């Protein structure tokens, strides 16, 4: 049986990975990636290959963006991939 802390951490890890995948899948971000020569499936492959620590770091940066932040801010964070 896993403890509460482990269950919460695991749920948060999954939520963070979903958050990064969702950002990478947004139409506006996909268009910006394509303008840079990167297709969306390659971007998703890169997210899937990231360590959990990398995913958590990017998810934290996404959370720190102000509401209504420009897409450039999202691209800059995800560009760290």
C-alpha cells in the first residue's frame, strides 16, 4: 500500500505531465512550433522523453505565467524542451 504523500506526489506528477502535453498541443503553440520547423508529434515525443523533474520544472514555469500571458511566453518556456 502506498502512503498519502506518495499518492499525492504521483497525482501531481501526472497532472504536471498532462499540463505540459496540453500546452504543447495547443493550436497556437503548434503553429509557432511549425514556424520553427518542429512538428507537433516531435514536440510531444520530446515531452514524453522528459524526466519527471524536467516536466515538473516546466509545469511550474507555466503556472507562474500571468493570466493572459502572450503565447510567446508559453513558447519560451516550452522552447526549453
